[in-house]
């Protein structure tokens, strides 16, 4: 029962902090590029605006245009519920197992790709095909790198891995651990459509990946898509920071631990977001056919991490 | 030196072929409506200028097509067919060019009795070649785009991500500029030419003013010519600075773009100080040009140094360098075949530059033509990068020679005649031809360099992938408005 309460709190906190994360990332980038920026609260205003708007749907489109955003949103909410963000306690019936989380990621990915195809426009199809190409390269690396971290712990449950790393800081700075975290960072950036793989702030349709798929969505549909995609960023970035810095994650349901967990998560998440945004200022977008090279590189790191974790273990 | 010849339709092709063989290029073709005849003037530029005039009766209005020997001539012929109804005979690609689908067939707007456009049914087709094959699909883009850019429709035939063919359908913004000029006093039209393409205000107005001055025999003082050359360089500077940033922005290296935008703003304010207008409007008049104050060479040099540093930062970035290199290669033969102009031609190794080919004032010892040989996006980036330095040097030289004098304007003249003006605008060689009767413009023909260079863009896309198109397009940065008058 306490686990249920904890997970509800975790989902609510994630929902509340996600637009702020995006706002901070955009604002950091704006300021570093000597632009004024729209302020850290702009994503909240954007979502509120979109939710008030009537969704316009292309003629001849199928109900996928209605349901795919909801599928993405629900899958993202489930990922946020399962990934150890503010607490390491998990539901017994649905463990925060690595394979469950990766499968949920794929559910959202496929929902978005199908949505891109449904509008029948060239841009949507283009975005979907690029998105699937990237997804196909990202998923194995996510599995491998988290697997490398799971070897010393002997469990593929994410919360167990985070808890074990928290208890034994020596595990954090092993070669396997570092390699795995670096590999994870790269694939998280690819999966969430950040530079150098995708440019979230472009207006050039022909270069888009993520944005191309959601071009045909408007109003409420678009709000769900945005929140769904942002939540994936929160979950994945949160997972990475908790694997890299596994401290401050609540191990039980005491109010003090919970408050500490929330504060630690928000601080770590926003700091990580600010670092990612600052790094993006110095990055340009890779040529599309170079993206596989980058992702193959991250797969090699993940593979080395697995090897190292066996050798060390 | 100008040679004016009258030729018959039968002799036209052989005469033009001979001139093309002696290093001339087709610079301008303009049709004129007479009482019972059409008169078509071909202007060919080389070491000298040759004007060929062909006259034909109205009820037998056809021209032999030169498309087989001169690619740009084929496009001029289609334009004349659309605007005047003169048929090009044996044209290999006879479909409409300037006429948009909603123009009714048989209505030729440049004719004096054309009147307002009758209602068309909009059904006239625009044939896109359909590429067929396994996995080939089409991506239609535009004419309405996500950014603040002009309207153009691009139809890509694509396999996977590789572009097999791209057809650009422009001509969405015909404003009837040439028709608007007719019947106005020569002085009134300067403002119109400044607005042909907003970023080429000086290029168009200087070419127009030079054409009128030749027609009316007005002598322009050296000071005024120096001021005009200086303004052309100011126009080149702010556009090149903004292009360098925009190209890098298209590979998502936005910080460079933020800073080039800042520098562009400084140049625009400098423009305003020089002429009272950020886009340099109002400085050029028939008979001369005037500044409101001398150019601030220290500011120009500082801005150029900063812009060059930014460009160097971009080129030193491995990912940016990789994105620019070998993207959208335009080969030298393609440039020569299409007569592409400006930095596009120079980036492919063709040293075409009206500042050297048709100089109207000495630009000083530091002026030289920049060429690159690779023909890729990087080469077009580098040509602009080096030209910044040349422009700054020319501005410094002209300012020194002007020594605080701000230019002057010769007294107006009323008269009759025809004249031709050619300048190196920032996009490339730009020319105007006017005919004046008693101080009133009877015909204005303007040719923006974009007219010549647009067809080169699809050629450069061989082996380019779809996500690189915006970058390739930005490296050409052609004008839609200058192309479609």
C-alpha cells in the first residue's frame, strides 16, 4: 500500500516538474546564446494553452490521431511510475524491471511512429521512418548498458540496482558503471530527440525527426504528445542521474525521506537538464547518416560495460 | 562598348551561337510591344556588350527557340511567351513558367490592352515529372513554409533519404513590377526597383539608375559612382554576415547565428546612419547617390573581424565542418551550362563578377575575385567568408578616397533613349534595361541573378539527402521576389 502511495507521489512530482525541466533547458540555452528566452514557466503556459484548444484533425485521418497521443501519454506515465525517481520501493505485481521499462518505451515509440504515418503527409512518414531507425539503434544500447549495471547486483529490477548502488558507493565509479552511464547518456539524448541527433527547436520540416511526426496534431492531441514526450525525458534523465548519483532516493515511505527524495530528484534533474542544455550550445546536428555511427559507438561502450562488469564481478 | 544589331528571326540562332562562342553570355532578353509589331531585344555580355533586336509582326508572333544553344535563353523565351504571348518555336520544354495556374490561358498581362485579370478556373496544370520505381516517393514542400521565408514549392522524388530529383516551382509572387514601371517618370521608378527584392535594394536601384543614365546621357560624377560602389559593398556585407549565421543555424549550431544576428543588426544600424534606411533605400537617385554621413570604417572592420571569427569557429567545429563539406556539389560544367552567377558560380570555380567584368569605378588595389573550386556548401560558405574581407577593404578604400565627401546628383535630364545597367549585387550580376520616352519609362526589364541561379539548385542536389536540403538551399539563398517580378 505504501508503495502505491509512493508511486502516486512520484508520478505527480514528475508531472509537476517536467515542464519546469523543459523550461530550464530552453532558458539555459537561450541565455548562453545571448537571447532573452521565454522564461522557465513557458512550457506550463504552452500546455495550458494547448489543452484549451480544440484539436483539429486532418480529413480522412483515422482514430489513431486521437488515441496515439493517449497511448504515448499513458506509456510515459507508466515509465515514470516504474523508474526509481524519488523512491526505490516498487510494486510487487509490476516490478520496475529493465525489460518492462524498455518495452513501455517501445510502446510509446511505436504509437508516435504510427501517428506520424496516419496523417498521410510526407513529413509524418519521413519522421516516422527516421524515428524508427533511431529507435532500433537505441533500444539495444539501453538494454545492454542497464544490463551491465544489473550484473553486480544480480537483478534486472531498476529500483534494486539504484538502491544497491546507493548503499555501496564503490559500485558507482567502477569502469563498468562509468561506461554504462556514458552509453546511457548518449542513447537518452537520441531517444528524447535532443542534439546532436535531432534539433527540438528547428522549423525546417525536412530535417525533423520527432517534430515531423507531430506536425499534424493540434490542440489537446498535441498537448498529450508534448507532455508524453517530455515525461520520457524526465524518466530517462531521472534514471541516468539516479544511476550516476544514487543518493537521496527514498528507500521507505517516511515523510522525511519522501521530502528528501523529491528535493533530491528536482535538484538532480534540473542540474542534469541544465548541463545537457549547456552542452547542446556547443553541439551541431549530425548528418542523418552519421547518427548510426554515434549510436553504434554508444552500443560499443555498453558492450564494454557488460564485459567489464563480468570481469570485475 | 556596345554593338547594336538588327537581325532577322532566321539569322538569330547563328548570330547568338557566334557570340556565345566568343565568350559572351545571355544577360537579358526583353520583349517590347509596338503598335503592330513585337520587338525583342537580346543583350549579350562579354568583353563588350551586344544588343540584338528582332522585330516581328503581331499577327505572326513567334521566335526561334535558342534553348538548344543557350539554356537561360530558353527560360527567357518561356517568360516572354507567358507575359506577351510570343510563341517560342521548337522549345524543348514549352510549358508555362511565370504564369501561375490561376492565370487564364490566353491572357498576357504585359500587353497594353491586357486589362485586369479575367477570372480563370485555376485548372491549368503544372506538369511534375513523376519518378517511378521501387520505393520512390514524393515529398511536397511549400509553398507555405514554417519559417519566415518566401513562397516556393519544392517537389522531391526520393528513395529512402536520397533525392533523385527535385523540381522547384516558384512564381507565386508575380507583382507586375515591370508593368508598374511603365508610364512613370524615371525618378519615380527608383523606389519601385528598390522594392523588387528587399535585400537587394541597392543592387536593383543602381542597375536601374545606370540604365536610365545611359538612356538619357547623364554623366555621373566619380564621387557618386564611388558612393554607389560603397553602398553595394554595404549591402553585400549585411547579407553575407546574415547568410553565414543562417547556414550554421541550419545545422543547429545556433550560438553562431545569435551572434551573426547581433552583427547584422550593427550593420543595419550603420546602414541607417549612412542613408536613413536600414536596407539602404533612398540613397540612390537618377544621376548619382548621396550619403547622409561618411561610412564608419572602424565599425565595419570590427564587425567583419568578428563575423570572420565566428565563421572560423563554425568551420573548426568537426560536426559543422562535416555537414558543410561535400554537401550539394555544383560542378563547374553545370555552372557554365546554366550561367549561374554570384557566389554560387564563384564557389564552383567560375570567376564571374561584374565588379571585375563591368567595372564602373575603381575599387582600389585590395579588390579581387574570390573563387573556390569544390562547389559544395562549404565552398559557398568560404566564398562569403572571404568576400567579407574584400568588402571591408573596398569600403575602407572608397571612404578614404571620398575623404568626407558624401556624393552628389547630376541635374535631371528629360529625353528619349534606351539604356542598360549592370552591377555586381550581393547575389551576383544584376542587370536592368530601360527604354525612356520624354523622361517617362516605356519599358523596364530587370534581371535578378536569382533568375539565372535558381535552375542550378536542383542540379546540385544529386546524391544529397533530404535532411541536407535546407542547408543546400540556404547556401544558395536565392530570391523568390527578384526571380518573379
